[in-house]
């Protein structure tokens, strides 16, 4: 079910204007994928300027989690496999 949230739509539109789209995708396996969003295009993968999303299938359910449990641009892409996801 989709519910429209105007405040969320405004945030999404703002993020899209900033270029908030995946810059890196690491498909580790058929059941595990990391998606990286950076503050700037071409950001250094070793800099703490990444928002990282982990998409994982366990059984028949797909889980979408963010590094550190939030969508802040404070993570290092190179550390994606050892970060804590919530």
C-alpha cells in the first residue's frame, strides 16, 4: 500500500536535485546487494561521504537496511561489508 507523504516527497525531490541516485552497486550474491550513494559524483570510496543501503534476502523476505541504521552520508564505501546495518 502506498501512502503519499508530502514532507517525504519534498525531501525526495530535494535529494534527486542533489543527485541522490546510486553511484555504486555491489551485487555480492543473488541474495545480498550493497547500494552506495555519495555526496558528490565520483567521490572517493575511502572517504566518509557515503550513504550505504544493504538489501538482503533471508528465506522469502527481502530486507532493506542502512549502515548505522540511518540514511546519513557518513560512511566509507570500502567498509560496507563490516558496517552495522539496521
